C-alpha cells in the first residue's frame, strides 16, 4: 500500500510540473497495456443494449480497497476515452484515499470516502455537461448516485 501511495504521489507531482493534460497524454502514449496481465479487471462491466458500458453496482462501497479498485477501472476507462481531465481528477482522488488510509483511525473514513467519490463524480458530470459529453455525464451521474448519501 505504501508503494502504491508513493507511486501515485510521484505521478501527481510530475503531472503538476508538466501540466496535467500533457503528462497524461505522454503516459498514455508510452505505457499502453501490453497484454492481459496489464489489464485491470477488478470490477466487471456490463454492456447496455446500445453497446455502451453499464456501471455494475459493485460491493466496492463496502471497503476502501473496493472503492480504490473501482476508481482504478474508471481511471483506465477515462484514459481510453481520452478524457484526460476526468482521469486526472480520479487520480487525485485515489491519492487522497491512499493518504487518508495511511493515517486512518476512525470508522467514519469509509463514509467520508464515499461522499468524496460522489462529490468528485458530480463535479465531473457538470464538466461533461458543459462540454456536451452526454454519455460520460450520464455515467458520472450514475456513479455519483451510487456512492452518494442514501
């Protein structure tokens, strides 16, 4: 867990120095998946009738590790769709969770993580609407509701 936090921190610092979009673009070009072992299959995705991906309601909200696995899958999806600003927001969220887990002592941390996921995806939904990316906006809204307050 410490190694992953260090790696994410390094990526974030480098992204801020090189500007996020350019950094994410260079990473995408350099480090594409090389085989089945490089693909993250932590959360299975279903396809909808129109051929798009549907968000399955994973049990990821039951643990922070589950949330992190779900966010990694969403991060990869954003990179594949060249939604670099959204991928950057998710990467920052992963880093926040890894740092929060390192110093976590209360049982309320899981609830705080779920609220933060909901807030972040709501912001991403608003940005997608402004950019007329309706399919992404619908997906982000579904995720925000999935993790939002009951």
